[in-house]
C-alpha cells in the first residue's frame, strides 16, 4: 500500500508540507509506504489544451509532471495539499489538476489538506474534492487550517492530530478495496447543445 502526499506549495517546507508530513506519518503507522512530492523548485508547465492525451494516454509536455504522473498512478491514495493564495488554491495546484486529465485515478483514495491565512479556504477544498469525485476517487477526510507564519501549524495540536488521522484513514479506506462499477465511465461533461 502506498500513500502519496502532494504539496502544491512553492515553499519547500511551509505549513502545507508540515501537515502533509504529519498525515504521511499517520499512514506509516498503519503500515503504508509513503512519499512526499513537492512542487517547490519543479518545472511543471500548464496544460495547452491539445487533448492528444485522450487518444495516446500520454501527455506530450515533457517536464517535472512526468515523474509525478507515474507516482500518482502507482499510489493507492493521494493527499492533495495546497496553501491559499489570493482566495484560491495555488497556480501550481490548478496546473497539476489540469494535467491530471491523462490519468485514470478511479478507486484510489483522495484526501485534502488546505492552509489559509484568512479568507478563501472553502473554494480549494471544494475544487479538490470535486476533482476527486469526477475521477471516481474515494474521498477521505480533509484538514483545513488557518495559519500565517511558517511552521505555525506545529503549534495547532488539533490540526496536527487531524492530519495524522487523515493519513491513517487513507490507508484504512484503501484497504477495504472498494471499486466503482466499471460499466459507468467517468463523466467530465455537462450536457447541452454540444452533446446532442
């Protein structure tokens, strides 16, 4: 069993990463192999909308997203983590979400860690959960924390415990082996005149 923590923070070891590390500690306590992938210092380009990946199963953009796509494919669960910048997830988180279109993540467990200084915590949580649902991932819990200063989350005992328990929950959900029925494909579309 493998749980991947994905830090979409441009900071190398900020509050988002600290909470993800705590979640991965909880997953390890349940016997999982864990890995943290940080976008800090990585070059990940935006999706160019070519849609060639739908036919080929591969993204033509060759950058640091390629190893991440492989790690996501190999993982049984993925914890998506982002700080809130200007009332939303980071640009890096949105780019990764767009580039994930190439992957089939059905039946993998997904968790969410979001850190905000003040306003804006709800939209990233909602967007990350919706991203998981349309990919037929199994949503686990979320950890939403308000913190400003680097490392401040370490002082938040309940937030750190919630992160630790998120990791444990990810492993326990994955161990249940739930699968969505294969006869119902993923649906990325809203229906209207373009889908007659």
